C-alpha cells in the first residue's frame, strides 16, 4: 500500500501533510480563506461525528468524509485538530475526540478485506513494529516492545502479555485483538499530537469567533465531567467497609499505610468529594501537614486531565492488606460477590442505586460531610500521590517512581541515603 | 542497597584504603552512553549520598573515585539530557535500560538458607530468568543483555536493546508481570472450550481477583474457582510443550512431573501424588484417587498417551461408563503449575525508570565483593564466594579480625570459621568481608 493510499484513509498519520507539498496552506488561510470552506465544513462534520462516536462500528466516519479527496481529508484533519484545541474544556473534548477518531480508524482497519499491508503500514507510521504473522491466519505479530507500549494502557486481562502467544520476542495476536491494539496506538498518538499543538492567541480567537456555534455544540457533546459519574447526594454511610475503616483509623489518629491513604483519596475524589473535604479526612492522622496533604490530594484529583486516579481494585486492596470485606454490612453482602464488586467504586455505586430505588421517599442522610470529624492534633501527611507508581492503576509517570524521581529542590546535592531507590 | 554497617577506627581505615587501592588498580569501565547518565556515591562516613554527578570522561571518573572512595557506587539506568541537574524533571529523561533484579530478599524459599545457600538458589533462578524468559520468550540476544552479580545477595540483568529503552514504567510493568504469569488462567489451557466466563461470571471474577492478588495463598483459590463441575464430558488437554509463552511452559512443567513419576513404582507415585496434594493444600485428594491416577499413568500406558496426544485420560470407569479424571488431580496439576506463576524479580526495580543501580566493576560496600560482570556462559560455574572476592593487593599478608559473632563461610580457597570473640588471622579480602558485614572488627594495629 502506498503512503498516499494509506494517508487518504488515515489522514491523521504523521507526515500526512507532507503529501500536500506546495498546496499546503498557512494556518491562517485554513481558518479564514473562503476557498477552504468545504474543508472546514468537512472538519466540523468530522469533529461532531468523532465526539458522538462511542467505541464501536457506529463510530465510523461520515460518508461525506469518505467521499472527499485525500488532500481535503488531510486539510480537514488539520482543521479538526485546531477546533479541538480551542474548544472550551479542551482536554476533555480532546480526549473524546481522540477516542472517536481512533475508533473510526479501527472500524476502517477491521472492515472486511482490509489488506494486511494497511495494518502494518499504519503501525509502522506510528513507529510500531508489526508484521503479518506466519501462516495465512490473518494474525499479526507485534514486536515485544511495541506490544507493551500499547497493552500497558489497556487494563483488561485479555491484553496481558502472559496471556499472549509470545515467541522469541514477537507477540502473535488474532486480527480482532490486533485492531484493538492499533486503535490504542492511534489514540495515544493523537493525544500526544493534540497536547503538543500550540496555536498563537490571535489565531485561537479567530477560530473561536468564526466557529462559535460549532464550539457550543462540541461542549454539549462532551459534557462536563462528573467525577466517577456519581450524581446526587453523597452518602458516606454507604461507603464500602474498606473506606469506612480507613477513615475511622485516620479519625482515631492511627497510622494508615500509604496504599490506604492513596485508596481513600482516590475513592473520595471519584465519588465527588471536594478536595477540601478530602483533605479534612486526613486531619486526624499522625503528623498531618495541611499543605502537603492538599498538594497530594490535588495531584490525585487532577491526574489524567481531571479524571483523577481510580482507586485500586479489591484484589489489590486485599493484597495490600486493607480490604475489610469481613465488615461488609450490606444485605446481601456485596463484597462477597466479586462478580458485582471488583472495585470499591462498584460497591458504592451499587448501594447508592439500590438505596435510591428502595427509599425514594425517605430522606437520605446529608452529606457534604465526607470529611472526617477533626480529631487528633496533627500529623504526617498522607503519602498519597507521589510514589504511587508500583500498585496504583494509571499512575502518572511523574509520580510513579518514588523518591528517586521526586524533584529534589536541594542543589547542595546531598540527600539522606534512605531516600534513594537503588539496586 | 541493603543495610550497611557503620564502620569506625582502624576497621574504617582499612576498608577505605582497600577500596582506594582497588579503584586505583582496577578502575571500573564507564557504562555505555555514560555522558547521559547520573552517577551517585555513598561515602564511607556519614549517611548522605552524593547524587546528580555527571562523568564527562573516564579520566575524570577514575580521578573522582580515587578522591571520594565511595563505599557504594551507583549509576542511573536512565539516560538524561542533563544528568547532573539536581531536579529530576529538569534532567529530561530520554530513555532507560531495562533492568531485572533477582535478590535473595525476594525469594520465598530463601528464608531458611545460609548466605552461600541463598546465593546458590538465587543464581539458579537467575539462570532461568535469563535463559527461559529474556533469551527465549523475549527473544533477546546474549549481546543485548549484560549480567552482573550484585555483590550482595543477587544478580542484575541490564537490557540495552534500543527498542526497549523508550518503554514507560507501565510498559515495563507488562514485562515484569509476564514473568509471574500475571493474568494467566491455567485452567483455560486444560479446558479451552469450557466457557466458565459465560456460565458463572461470579466465579470468573473470583478467579480473576485471586489472580490479581499477589499473595501465594491465592493460587489454590484460583484453581478451585475455575474448576469445572465434572470432567466426565471433556478430558483435559495440554497445550503442546513447544507452544509459545505460558502455554508451553505449563505443559513442560507437567511433563517434568510426569517424568518423575515414570521413574517410580505405582505405590511410590501414589505416595508422591498424595504428598504433593497435601503440600498444595488440596484436601480432597483421596488415596484411592491418587492410586487410580498413578496406575493409569504407569501401568495402563496413559503417561505415554499424554505425551503423544496431549490428552489426560487417567479416570476410572464410572457407573455410566464415562471416564472422569478425579477433580482433585486436576486441582493438583493447576496448583503445581501455579507455583511457576510467582514472579520473584524485584518488580519496582524494573518499573522504576529513574533507578540508580550498582555499577558493574565497582565494589559492594556491604561485602567487599566485586559487582562482577558475567557472560551468560560463565553463570553456571560462577560462585560469588570464590569468584567475586576482592583481589588481594597484599598477596597473602594477613590481618587479625576479632569476631563479633560465630561465622562459618567457604570464602575464596579457604574456610573462614570461628566462634564469637575469637581472633582470626585472615587475608585482607576475607577480613574485609567480615568487617563490612559487621561480623568482625580489626584487632590491633592496622597492617599497611
């Protein structure tokens, strides 16, 4: 498959705009030249389609886009990216858009009869080493590092390396799994691209002015994030037993291990507790330091563009010795049913829902008070956030490695030996 | 780093002088891409560590070693734009070697062993790591991997292959998890068509939860959770032993078990099956089941049949004429397989992309052993107690060491043995080993 054919189908690929050669307009022209109105029109449609696209076949690109010429597609993609970059709450919009574009690319890749060169060509332009597997099964072979790059962002067990056919540094996967991996490759590439895009302020306000209507539709399509999708009133009384126990230990001035502190902060953030109230929950802890705690809680809450860290799964909680399922007071016991509850969030979601169903007339206890009663005097800040890397899901690289990676403000270059991780 | 015993007086002087002499006569080579690496020294006195050092040349490096005489010497597995910058983010990470660290501290079965015994066990496991995983499964060439004895209680493998250097911490986690079979479902190997996922999502999730738990007790739970209710309708099947990845590994481990039984009589094999079941906590294994299986395998030729057709057909005739393999035996196979699923490498070392690691060629400040670079072929014969000992600059002159505890080590060509309070007359490297471990102190004036 030639580069041109590949780019025509996947106009977001790196180097695609090189194919425009002398036809490449300035960004200003792309924004305002009437000649590019058809391209801008295409881009608007495409952005709307991508944001509306849930993962799956229905997320395929609109038909006008399919009918467009390769140059138009490339230009339209460039303009889409600019639209996304200036959209209100652009991080959220960008994430949805990247997923949408990746998903539609995956439908293209997965269409019947897509030639293997198209897959390997796309992979190679994303700097991934992928070749058709031996035999005529349609399987793909991913070079080990390329596989790990992709699978590490995909949390389901079926992507785990140990489940794959790994032989001499190559991972053989069935076509369907291969498409999912490449979809992740596209998504990751696009989100890096969008994050790197810098438009000068004048251009930005130009786009905002011209595209006001579209941008308001975009906002509506990527609605404001409600943490964890938990609406309504907060119900600390329905928290899972592990979280109740951690809060209670903190209230009683007992030391809670790092994993527990992290779990509580990430959990409270996901169910919609404000940072201030989360910080309050730690006031009872020994050596509480407000500034540090606030910093760390904020890091957890703001991780991944405001999504926040997801609390550890129940199995991880158990492995860390902070699962408290024996204290589960739900009837029937939820913790005993790993089919329903594999993360503390499942527990809370299930209980709040059934509570709403069973007693829509009764008044739930009030609750902005997710924060703990302020007992105890003072204390070590929760070691949440920094150093979260080994166990917590989605740990950001910047906070993933403990002291060795913690910025050291001390130019005297002498730090306590215990603070280093060495091997 | 392990604990380092504080030294003082003549012991400190001797240790420091010996390290100085070593770094003068055996300057360690700089690692690959040294201009991009951070170096760090832990000194003999004090508790600090000098970090964020950059080495522009071998000459500067060797001079600084002789000036500072570090007790421990580290360098970063990572490459940075500006390795000397004191703020980590400002160093600007560009990549990192992929490191695997296997240490006696992390081996479950190392607990009851003495130091030489631990070293031997950890070496055996390290060879498996290198040969079965890094070379075979990961497809690395011997030239991509640098091995080293850590000088303490373990071994390091440094992978320098270009395509691995840019992997994020999460990508490295995937590799480390592979070593412990993270996410593997052994029973799906035996019953590929058994779709418990659809039949019992709760069970499936229980199995998954057990899988994700890192505690070893989880293993039997996992096997039971995925157990089919009956084996009547489907005989368990093994993947071909040369199948890729964990599938092949699982079969090979069962065939090894089988080979063991084939050397036994039916009675002995029955006893062995029962003993293993007991060890793995499989209480449902009845003597009758074990005997049925042993007899089928050894007398009815079923062992050969498994090898040839990969089908485990060792059941007894049931009332309806079907044959069922005792569930307890399936449980045993899975439990034995689950033993393989214990990743024993120190995972944080691999996933930490800013790690400081001992420089091969330097000295370990807790033993005086050399951090010995090793070729793969050398590994089999290598014995740290004999081969990692500091070269003796005095050629056999001895020093007097008063023992703080009773010791008994095979060290170099001799046996170092003595009771608490005893004074031993020892060659310098031997004396240093005891002194640095805190098991003895220099007695009397220092020998120059």
